[in-house]
């Protein structure tokens, strides 16, 4: 969007003599600064929505069950998109978001680990409830990480949750900050 040039169009060019053009005064400079401030504020609002959350407590993840992750730690939340200890992040539409989610699993040679992003409510490019999924097999050591990256168009306000699964046969303990999700508005 261009700056408002209404004030500019009232200026008169000088003919070179230094006697015929508009004289700049504080009002003219203030009008220029107002136009710049208005555009800067608009750009700040467009990209201000961002949240980064992680689990704050150790989580005992049962075998064979998909479940939403409760995010108790907010590293930042610029637009109140997440309530503390809630499992959902609100995508404030219409907007395009970059979403990154990560989970680190404890050592276990049995079974597989999975993660999916669930987005519900409202119209979107894909139907509500569409899931982005990723899984890994046999989490050998602490290097077993599930990671998802997605671009999402939220046509209206929608809810995002991160869901985890493992089927090792025994509960897995996920330490604090081992699961995180970052959501950033990009348009």
C-alpha cells in the first residue's frame, strides 16, 4: 500500500528562482510523518501475530493413544493466541501462517512415534479437521525427533492443536520443553 500523498499534492514546485515553490513548515513535515506512521502501523499489525509455546511439565505418554499436547510455557504470544496450559492455538484469520512443531522422544527401540497438526473450525484451503502428519519408526536414543512444517491459510479464526502418538508398549516420558510449536503470521 502506498503512503497517503494528499499533503504532497498540495505542494507547488519552485521554478528555480527560489521564490515560487511551497515553503516546507512543521505542518508539511508532520503530514509526511503521519503518512509514514500510518503505513508502518499497518505493516506491524499484519505481521504481529506470533506465538511460541512448549510443554512445561514432564508428560507421560501412554502407548497406542493419540492425544493433544498441553502447552504450559509461552515463550511469546503477541496476539493472545494461546491460553496458558491449553492444548490449542488460535489462528486469527484471514491470514497465512507458517507453523512449526517439534517433539523429542526418549530412548526406546520399540514401536514408532507420530505427530500431527489438527486444524478445526471455519473455512480454509483444506477442509476443517485436515491433518498434517509425520511419523518415525523405532526411536533409537534421544535423537528421535518428529518435526512438522506447514503453511496454512486460515480463512477465519481456527484452532490448531499438536497431537502425539507412540506405540512402544510402555508409557514414554517427554521432558519439559521437548515439545514445542511456533506459529507466525506471514500475510
